[in-house]
């Protein structure tokens, strides 16, 4: 049940990402939406068992946070 709930929340953030960016631009907190996505990837990377998958997900987090 927890996995289904987590998938719904992650899907909701994915669908709401453009809206979060738009609201962030209006309110002056443009960094909020990328931070949410980076946080999701970070926690997924912590739960990965293979080192290669961890490195890939953490590199995505770094790219999002650095804005490259």
C-alpha cells in the first residue's frame, strides 16, 4: 500500500512540475520545483542497491541542483 501511495505522490509531482515552476516564478522562489525533483531522485538513490545506479541518480541530482 505504501508503494502505491509513493508512486501516486511521485506521479503528482511529475505532473505538477510545470505548475510549480510557474508559481515559483510568480512568487520569486524558482528554485522550489527543481529542489523537489532533486530530493525525490536523492532518496531514490539512497535506496538503490547497485553502486552504478546510485552514481547515476546522484549525478542527476547534481545536474539539477547546479543547473547544468
